[in-house]
């Protein structure tokens, strides 16, 4: 009986995760085209995450912690379809360099890939991610520069 209960909790938390990302300011969610694939990305301080959602995904909340959130959709006809993807990436600032370890989150109509990292207040973070959507013939490189602040 506990296994189904855990699945329901994860499903509810997953929906809450999507709602949280939608509730963030519009500038928080951005996208970039790579051929027929649209990569959506956002950088979110973990203090914005509901404690229950963070706990459900094993995310450590803290004022100097954030997540990189990625998802990819393939443009097919007049619509888009979510795609799983293989990822490898890193992030760095002037002091620290760290690999990104992505966790996949699946929902009915979406897949998210999140990676936690630490940051220094007001420091610029640089990201470099190599990703290959399921069914793609090539690996794409995504680069981002983002400044983070303690809330």
C-alpha cells in the first residue's frame, strides 16, 4: 500500500513543480531554437521552491543554492511534442567549477531536467550544456550566462 501512496505524492509534487515554474515571472522561462527543437530553460533560486516539492525531488533548499531547469520540445507540424534527452553540462563562476548532474522529472505532457548548483551572491554563473534530444542526429551546445542574487 505504501508504494501507490508514494507515486501519488510524486505525481502531485510533479504537478506542483510545473505550477511553480509557470507562476514565476515570465522572464524566468526562456527558450532557444536548435533546429526543430526548442529548448526551454530557467534558473531558479531554491528558496522559491515549496519545501514539499523540494523534498519530493531531493532538492536542497538554501539561499545560495539554485537549479537549472531544462526541457525540450520538437516542433512537429503545427504543434510541439516533449522529448527526452541525454545531457552533460557544467557551470562555473570566477571561483568554482562544478559538473551539472541532471534529474529527469516526467509529467503527462512534459519532461523537465533539473540540476542543482551553489552560487555566490551577485556573481555571474556560466553554463555549458551538451544535449541530444531523443531521435536527433546531432548533439547541440547550449550556453548561458546568468547573474544570481540571494533572496
